[in-house]
């Protein structure tokens, strides 16, 4: 009786193991993963129609356009100073005095605090500010051409 029970159990276990091996052997190998998309080409910056060369290109992060502050405003004749101790950029632009801080959602404009939708960012030791700073606070026209990878500041 024990022998019969043992042989039935062993037969059942071996059948299960063989079925698993047959099923695995009949599967086709998985296709290779698709290649990752190429990196998004950098955007070029044009200020009043002039291409500006900078070591930090404009960036799109989570749908927000970030523009390098110093290169853009100095091309417009504004004065930009960086206070390393306070980690603050101070801007003099056509009678306006601006204070911008990396990582913060607010800007100091002539002693008034203005909230931004996104914080300023420090990338490659360059302060990038949301396009909102240029369009709403400094009253400039900001546009971009996704096909040719240009950001326009006028």
C-alpha cells in the first residue's frame, strides 16, 4: 500500500515537473527592449533676434520653460550680480530691481514679493528662471519653436 501511494505521488510530481519544462521550452524568447529615444536636442536662445551663446541652454522641466537669467538679461543691457554668500541674483533692469533665489517660488521686485508658479533652479552654476519672470514681471514676449529648437525673448 505504501509502495503504491509513493509511486502515484512520484508519478504525479514528475508529470508536473515535465509539463513545466515543456511549457518553458516552447516559449519564444522575449523580443529585445526597444531602444531608448534619443536625448531631446538643446534649445538655442535668441534675444531680440540675436543668438546668445551660453554654457546653459534653456530647459523644459515638467512643462515649464526655464531660461538662463544672466545671459538673457545681459544681452538686453541689464546688470546682473550674484551674491554667493546669500545665493541670490540681483538684477537692475530698466529701473526695476529684482532679487531671485534658487529653489524658491518667489521674487523680490522693488521691495514687493511676487509668487512664481515654479521655483528658480541652479543648473551648472547658472540660475535658470521660469519664463514667467520674463513675460509677467519684466513684460517681455517669450515664445519657442519646438521644431527648430529655439527660445525667443523679445
